[in-house]
C-alpha cells in the first residue's frame, strides 16, 4: 500500500464548499412547510367536524321544540289564549302589518317564548318556541259547485305559525325552524 500524500488527494473547488449544507437546509425548510400545512389541515378538519356536531345538536333541539309546539297547538290551545298575553303567544292583531315577530323578539329573555321541557344531550340551553296566530282563511269546497248534492260547503282554518329555536353545544350556534299549522274553526 502506497502512502498518500497531500499532493495525491484531489482538491475541492472553492466555490462548491458548503453546497451540501445549503441543499440540506433547503430540504429541511421544504419538509417543515409540508408538515405545518398538513397540521393546519388536520386542525381545520377537526373544527369543521365540531361545528357540524354543534349544528346537528341545535337542529335536534329545534325539532324537539317543533314537536312540543305542535302537540300544544293540537291539544290545549284556544283562540282566547292569544288575548291573555301568555308567554310565547302572539296574535296578528297586535303586530304591525308585515312584521316578523320571530326576528325581533329576545329569544333569551323571559316572557317572550315558551320553553321546551324535553332535555337534549349536548346542548347549552333548552329549546324554545313561539306561536303566532295569523288571519283565518276561508275557502269553498269546489267539489259540489253544481249543487248536485246540496249547497257548496264553505270551510275555513285558523292559521298558527310555529317558530322554534334550538341552541347547540355552544351559544353561538342556533337553528330556527318554522311551519304553518291549520286548525278547523270548530276545534279552536
């Protein structure tokens, strides 16, 4: 074996010294950016899943309030209840033309809504609803227009608009549902 001397070793060009260090740092920077971006994506997906769960809980609470309101309307509600200024009952005679009471009332205040007794797991507060008595509609039964079997029947219905509000796991998420309920005059 022949001893090597300094003369036999190849010289490194001066302009390439440290190039490996620079390339290594650039690769490290790119890997850091990729890792940070994927972490941000995972965090965002977690937030979206949480918000979806929150909104679903609010929707379920609002649905429970709708069922409670429909049972109350079909059961014990009378036309005179709207004149006694009970909580959550509003009549069109007391409202301005074209007003939407459900957008202007304080849903968190006492005395403006009816609360639901049904407990929904995972919600911040119980759902509530209001009932608005709308003008009665009258329509004629067109089946007997030719008076073959007696006179045409005139019917009507009292219209109740039900608006419910459900709150999710946080107070920041709420769901409003609205339906119109018709009651025959002899049952109201």
